C-alpha cells in the first residue's frame, strides 16, 4: 500500500520526502524492521524510538512517522502524537476490518476477563462467530494466540481484526485496559457497545492517584466512540458516567437499572437469580460463584442484547458459561476445596474471599502476595482484607520483580496485624502453597490468589516458568504417592 494512502487521514501532519513509496509492513520494534517497513518512532519510559532511525534505515525501512524532524534520507511523516496515529495507520493498512464486525469493548478494574468470556459464550450459543481479545489470549474460530498484553498495540490489534474478519468472525469482544486507553491504543476505534464494570484501586504505580486512573478509564467513552455505553449502576464511577452521557444503558442489583437481578441464591457450584433483561424475566442458574459474577453476567447480557442477540439465547449462553481459567476456578474438590483467582487488587481479593466465605463449611484459608515494583499502597490494605475475611492466611511472594520479597511481605503484614494474628509467612510461593495444602482439613476451602492462570513468576527481570494450578496438582500428587 502506498504511504500516501496510509497517511491521508492523519491530522496535522507534515511530510518530508516522497509519499509514493510502497509500505509492506508496519513496525514499532526497530529489530523487527525489514524491507518496505514504515517505522513509528514511539517514546517510552525507557527508550526513544527516534534514536533508532539509523538502524531502521539500514534494515530496509522506507519511511518513518516521527514527532520531530530528523537527519535521515527516509521519508518523514511528522505528527503531533505518534501513538495516536498508530490506530489510524493500522486501520487503513488492513482496510478497516473493524467496520465490518460488531465491536464490544469492556473496561473496568475487575471483571473484564469474565465478562468478555460470558459475551463470547452468548454469541457462540446464538450462532454468531465471535472473536475474543484479552488477558487470557486471543480466541476465534477454534484458534488460540498466547497473550502478550491485555489490549494489544494497534498494529497487532488491527492485524488480529483483519484475520478475524477474514475467517468469518462477526462479533469481537475485547478487554480494554486503562494503560491502553492512556496510551491511545484505541483512540480511533469505535465500539458498538462500551461496557464499564467498576473502579477500585489498581495500577497506582503507573497512574499516581485514583483520579488519574479513573480519567484513563473514562477516555473509553469520550468523543462519541461508543454507540451504547453499558454501566454498573451500583458503582460510584458508573453513576458519574450515567450522569454525563445520554446513550447509557444500566445494569445492577441495588439501584434502579435497565437490566437487573433479584432473588440471588448461592449454590455449591454457582449462583441462582432472577434476571430482568429489558422487561423479559428469566430464572438464571449461573455456574459461577459470587455476587460479582452476577454483575459480570448482567453486563454481558446487556451488551449482547444491544447488538441484537435474542434474549432467550442470551440466557442460555450465560448458563452455558463454565469457569474462566484462573477466575475463582475450582481446581480440586475432595475432602477440601482449592480455588484459584487472579485477585490482585483489594477489591478483587475481598470479593473472592466473600464469595467463598458464604459457601465455606469450616475454615477459609488464603494464600497470596503482592507484586513488586507496583502499587505499594494496596499491600497493607490487602493484608487487612485477608486478615478480616480469611480464617488463616499464608503470606507469600507474587512476582517480586526487582524488590526484596520480604520487604513486600512486611508491608502486607502491617495490614494483617491490624486485624489478625492468624497467619504465617512463607516467602517461597510453592512452599507457601504446600504449607496451606498440608494444613487444610475436611470441609476447608483454600483460596490461592493473585496469579490466576499466569504461567510465570517474575524475579529480577526473569520470568521463570511457574503456574499455581500445576504447583497444587504436583504437591497433591506427591502427597498421595
């Protein structure tokens, strides 16, 4: 495709050089540049793409997109914001596949992954070919692509859209992270439905404070990018969105909503409730535990209805949704039960513990830690939450990264000691899980929180192969042999 076509719709651009050059691929990684590449000079926290121009010139690039004029023989497209241009260029390069499918975006602190998986279950049940992009990877038409980022960079995202559309996908549901919104990864993408789940503390290492974090999330709904906005009417930020925009559809349990649930009842394997879906009443047997999953189901049902899925097919799809990997996932259930959950925020941990507490016959044991070089303010809070809601806690490591693990654990302990002394510290995560499994007795429930289905433990910049589920099964197997 000619460069002139790719950049035709870029705002406030200046071009130096020829625009009739042929662009064969798009790159932001200088090491991936090949003949015919268009290279985007992105500025990150630890690098500046502008400094790699000589390298990409030698590797065969034919043009660059830059925020300043550089000394190079390559054609330069000078723009105000390189990040904001990526989606525009990628959409043009792949012939706008996003316009040929319905796009549902889900943002919020917690619930994105489960909500998107329920939406995919609904679409599959209704015979609508659906693609899913999120934390657990990309899924469509029997294909699976390993995850890298919750929301891929625009060049990867639009290539994925292209492949999905070419394979017959009609609906795409995707998780939209706060980082992606802040970094303008979806700034030019229009959504048929934009879903907001909730807002609670997370990522303050990056955003600095809750107000900045919230502002990033709310970028999803600015500029008329969403045909419909679906919000949780029981969430404070959801209420703010309701007051600001006219095209809002609500779901909830406590406050008046367009879609709501009543008569909630916990079961051993899930939750039963009555759903009012735009005045159509259904009894729902959800195979997911916890009130937070009722909210996720309501969000998914609302989004599906807004793209035209039949209401009965929606409820069937909700009921067919089984456990999502690493999201309050039951991985062992014999004399005692073991659950995995990705809960790595105060709100997420509290919700997981509360959900299990309601069905726990005896003790609720929690194993968790906090990530290093991330939001330090949540460590004491999470220690306090586990001390309050769990009967016993094993404080351990969870991706310590470049921090000293015991420093992280000490912060968690401070919160724990405010409410409880029923805990032990086991720095090594495998040994911590082993300790919990060995102390568990009949009727107990063990929650292993923080990593979910992650396949690594990050220590000193190295992602070592590790998985909580594999660890549990290995310890249990060895215990029986």
